[in-house]
C-alpha cells in the first residue's frame, strides 16, 4: 500500500532525522543507511514490531488499545537475533508501546521514542485514512 511521506511520524524526536536511519562515513562521503525499524504501521492497521535482542529467551510488546486495555503479545525470534511479528486490526491513532525482554521492561532503540506519561516511552502511529492534516502535501503557492 502507498504510504505518503509523513515527517511528523518519521523523524527522531531529538534530531529531526528519520529514527530508522543512521549516518555511515564512507570513502565517497557520508551516506544514510537504513537500520532495523522497531515499529512499522500501515493504513490498514497492520503493525510490525521488531527488536534486536539476540540473547533474550522471550520478547513481547504491548500497547494500549482504544478500550485502555494492554496485554503482552509475543514476538518471534529470527536467526539473526531479531524478534519480530506483525499484528493486524490495530486502531488508527497514536499508541504508546512497551517492549518486554525476559520479563523486564525495555526501551527499543530501533523504535520511535518520546516523553509521555511521565517517562520515556516507545510509541507508534497507525495512520487514519480520514485525517491527513499532518501529511506533507503539495499546496498552492503565490507566484
């Protein structure tokens, strides 16, 4: 599905760069390199959670739904040490999410984070098809 550019949700909270990009110095100059994305959400309510935790025995994620319910959902371990799983039917809107590694809360450095609920939190946004005020759009300009 087409996903319009949305800097409001793509940028790192502190540096105004995409949270999933890093700068690598090369002989040809600096280059942006894409990292693992900790959370990827689409307009259909599918959200993929990923976390690099090669030594973990179990990793799960939870988020608060529209009914203010939260329950841990397990992620599956891949051979490269990344835990990942896609969940469907997540409501549009802003969600805090909590990663749990071996029973302990953990911040996911590959996922967006900000300050809310009196602490640093990972978060994600499921876009709402009916609300596009924050999207980058072509607008008429005076000439």
